[in-house]
C-alpha cells in the first residue's frame, strides 16, 4: 500500500489530464488520491484495526469546507457547479489524509521524497527538452506556450493545468531541496549533496521556464524569509544563499540582454509592469471580483465555490468565459466570505505555528538523537518553507483543487508528528 502512496508525486503532476466517468470529468491526480483514501480507510478499519490519524488542524479545514458547501448551496448563481467544485476541493484535500496516515517513519518519508525528487527531475528534464525543441523549431507543443498575448498563459506547464500551477508545483520541491542542501548536518544520512544539486538546478530551471511572477517572487521571498527567521538549527551557508539568486539573475540577464532572446525580455517587462502582458487583465479581474463580493453583500459566508465565473457569465458557468480570479486569498474571501477566510487562514497559520512550537522543543531537547534531529528538523523547515512559498505563489493562482499543495501540507504534519513524538 505504501508503494502506491509513493506514486502520488507523479500522479499529482497529472492535474492537467482528466478522464470522463459517469458523465463527470475527474483529473488523474484526483482519481489517484480518492482511490488511495478508500484503500487506506478500509485497511485501517478492517484489516489492521489501527486508529485513523487526524491532525488538530483538520477541524479548521472541515469547518472551512462546511462554509464553502453552505455558501455554494445558498448563494451561488450556479449551485450545482459550485457544489461540484466544493466536492472537487474536498476530494483533493484527501491527499493530506493519505500522507498523514501512511508516512509514519523517517525511512518511509525519505523513500517517499526520493520518489518525489526523481519525479520532479524527470518532469523538469523532459519539460526543458520540449521547451528547447519548441523554441528552436518554432513548433507549438503540448505543455509549452510561447505565444505572447493576453489570452493565454505564457510558459511551460507540461501535464499540468497551466504555467502558474507548474511553477508552484516545482517551488515545493525546490525549497525543500534548498533547505536540505544548505544544512551541513544532513550531509550523508539520506540525501547526497550532488543529488540535491541536480534537483535544485532542474527545478530552478523549471520555475524560470514557468515564466510566472508568482513563482519567481515566491522563491526569492521564501529564501529571504528563511535567511531571516531560521531557528538556527538548520545551519545556513550564507554564501550559498546569496550566490544562488545572483547566478540565476546573471544567466537571465545574459540570455535576455546579450543573446537578445525576445520572449525573456517580454516576460521580464511583464514581471515589473502593470501595463503589459496579462497584468492589466489580472488586475481588472481582481477588482471585478472584489466589487462582485461587495455588491452581492454575502459578506459572512461568500458567494459559493468558484462562483465568480458564473456571476461573470450572468447566472451560469460557461467554459467559453471561464473567468477565474487567479488569487487564492481573494478567491476564498469571494467564495466563502469572512468566516471561511478566517477558518482557512487559521488552518494555514496553525500548520506553521504548530511546527515552530515543536521545533523549539526539539532545539532544547538534549536527549533527542543527533541523527533524528539532523533529518526531522530540516524536513520540517523544508516543508514549512515550501508551504510559505506556494502561499506567495497563490496570490497569482488558485490550486486548492489540485492534490500537490495538500500533499506537502500532509508531509509537514507527518514530519512534525514524528518530531513531536520524539520530544514529548
């Protein structure tokens, strides 16, 4: 069963692929996590008679889902669509449940991450090759869009929904590898520096090729935040921290200004300007969504899951006018109101704060074995940093209806539970 769970990083990258089942379209990542959840639940209840593990944070998440479902039934102009989308998010969040209930030892988490790192390496290499072929030949390939216009997301997205999703997916593994790489105590226990270097290089290239301001900002701000607020146990090599972004910026400058690669200049202009590329359209949609939330006056519980598209289309969802807000905090406020926003914000914050509390205890515990400290503390830091990173990236997209963010939230809880068990 655990071997099946190890495939989740791969399946979570298939969020742009779907299958029709009884007239309902289900994505491959969603199918995988539903199947695993059923298997794990039945195994624990019938075979092993083990207790199902639920973190304290899950209560806040359930309350958020109740508000989301209620607002969809009561306030959405297209109630069926919003209810289905709520169920869609709930089923994808089962990845959180799957990971917490299966990854219950350091060795299993390490084995899971080996699969995960190898998955992102494979995806990154294939994406890079496809990108180079598309750019050199001028051929438009699946998963690659180099068209410079406001109507299509520019960049690499491979088998994922769009470039913002691709970029945020890569951020999680990049930031985890970053923490493990610069931690000097973790040198030889589980991950070789050479392997982590490969992961950093290729996931870094993938983040660059996603050409999304959210992904780029997330990496820079996450590393800067880690630099400022690390508890000190994860030993920071300041030279490496400073060198990484400098090298990336230098390469980008050479490619865009010396070699005159046009699309790089286009995206750089788009990154810093509010009057080019998708920037104007994005800002217009954000103000429109906020205006819609105010005008509907459903301040407490919102207007229903992903209901903005239905309001935009005057009464019902239409794929031809698939208007989406593209900003997670604003989407949650619009869809679930102040109450839903508070529940989800508390859930997200409690993941991080709860981990900090356990990390501080671990720092002061002199009986915890050096080996366990040297892997569990960097794991917790890496997962916290990844979750912080995608939170920044989600100011430019929404991905709660995919499995990969829930996967990392589950990994954080699984690692925190192990560390908490050691210091209790």
